[in-house]
């Protein structure tokens, strides 16, 4: 009787998760293995694929300087945008957690930019940073600060995108807000009895209690940073020219994959680039998880 019940529960459970299983294998597992196959082939997207072994990877590492440029740009952007984004999200969450009147309205205002389409934010940012009439440079002029060409100067193109990325901090801020509101009030009351100040309570109680969320946002931020595409594509007008941004400063990795696949018709080479990015992402995620053991604190521990 028990065996029949277990089999029935297993069957029903599989039926319930079948849509997810189909989607997982069709849209996750199959593309990975198909990309692995294409990375060993010469394929234009039409006709059949010609097996060439590891030639794509040999060219990638030994004869393609653009690969290293795009990888450098992507790593630079990611390792600046992720920590800045986490700090911005925590600050917004702390602001959302204040006991003030109409706090729900303030939360909505702070969250709203994160749901705007990326292309809309990009066009607003282009106008905002315009060298001739942009509001940002007008503000710099009023404050007596030097003129900055946020789009045309290679020194500022990637930092400008790091700043732009903080418009999406409202989403992570809501997750941090939930973590803040789950911290037991008794911990703060005990700290107040010991005459702990604001900063001591933050670094001694708040920050350690939200470290699991910090780790989660770090992993999600790394994933988003490695896949940056829309901003650079729009800012460079579709990246149709030889250089992408000032001195190729906006030549990001996924944009390079796109150009090889759909502009140069080198699907096999684009697949080899994708596999390298996949391996780099897995390696960095593994390092971050191992590093997280030293500073992430869970309630059960």
C-alpha cells in the first residue's frame, strides 16, 4: 500500500513540474550542449556546420585581440557596477525602512526607475549627459567642476554606465528591505541598552544579518554585468562601425558575441566565445561562493 502511494505521489509530482522540466531542458540544457558543439565547428547560420576541432579556441586566445579588449571592458564594468549597486541598494533599503509618513509613496518612487525599460533609460541618459546641452554638464558648470564628455571620452564611458546601472537599484532594495524587516527588534533593543550608536548597530547587527542577501545580489549582479549588452548597443548606434565607443571602450563581451554571430555570420566562433564566458562565469561564481563561507552568516548557524 505504501509503495503504491509513493509511486502515485511521485507521478503526480512529476506531472506538476513537467512544464518546468521541459523548459529547463529545452531552453537551458540543450542550448549549452548545442553551443558546445557549434564551438568546434565553422558555421555561418546557413547550411551545415563543418567540424574544425579546437580551431575557434586557438584563434580566440592567440590571434584575436578584440577578445581580450571585450573581456577587459566587461570585467571592469562588472567589478565596479556590482559593489556600487549593492551599496546603493542597501542605502535605498535603509531609506525605505524609515518610519515616516507616506513611506509607501516614497518606496514606490524609489522603486519606479528599476521597472523602466532599459532602452528608455538609455535614451534619457544620452540626453542627460549630452556634451552640448546635457543637464549633468550644466550642473557641473554651476558647481565650477570641469567639463566631462561622458559619451565621447573613453575614460568616462564605462563609469557613466556604472552610474546608469544604479537606476535599477530599486529592485534589489526591496529584497534588502524584506531582510531588514526580518531582523529581530530585540537585537537592536539590546544594543541600545549597551549605548550602541547608529553605526555600531549597523555594522554589528544589520550588516551581518543581511549577508545572505548580499551574497545573492552579488551573484545576480555578476550575471547581469557579464551579460551587459543593451546599453552599449544603443549608445553606439548598433555597433555597426569598426570601433565600438571611444577607443573601443564600450566593446563588451556579449556585444562581441552578437557581432560575430549576426554581423560577421560566424556562429561557430560566437559559440566558442559563449562557452568561454560560461566557464568564466562558473569559475567566478564558485570563487564567490567559497569566499562567502568566511563572511555570510545564516540564522541557523
